[in-house]
């Protein structure tokens, strides 16, 4: 079984960078999945991956590639969602192009043999 998956939604918030005495750094991106039952999914980006979150804005469409991590500690089980790649949607997307106008209906010459309909 692969432990890698993706989460798609919009940026709810990006938490401040956390720096630890050991030199370890992490930053959390919260993704709102939207839909009927929206979920707020916290995704951790660590070390050099924290740079990926620079410039994100609330409401921006994103797809995060993540690894699911599980561990046991003192008889309790924990899950961690760790991001390693982020595809960012365009914030200022251009309006969709207008559809081409429908072509005019073909004209049929009237030869007088047909009954006209009103």
C-alpha cells in the first residue's frame, strides 16, 4: 500500500513558521476541502519544504501531495499528514473565454412545392 496521496481544496490559513532548538522547522497549511461537508485538513511541511508555502493566500486553490505517517506512543496512536509538493492554482484567473457565436441556420430555397408552416 502506498502512503502517498493528494488533498485538493482552498487555502484556509498558513500558520507561522515554527523553529525548534534542534534546528528543525515546520509550517502548517490548512486546506478547506469544500463541498457539502467541508473538512479543514492540516498539512505539515518540514525543513526546506516550508518555502513552498510562501505567497499563498486564503481562498487560493491548491493540491497538496502528502505522505500519511502513523506512529504509536505509550499505547496511543497518532497520524501525521506531511506535505512534500504543492500545486498552486492561479489566484487571478482570467475569465473563461466566451463561446464562439452559433452559426446562422442554413437557408433553404423555397421552390413553392412545400406547404409553409406558421
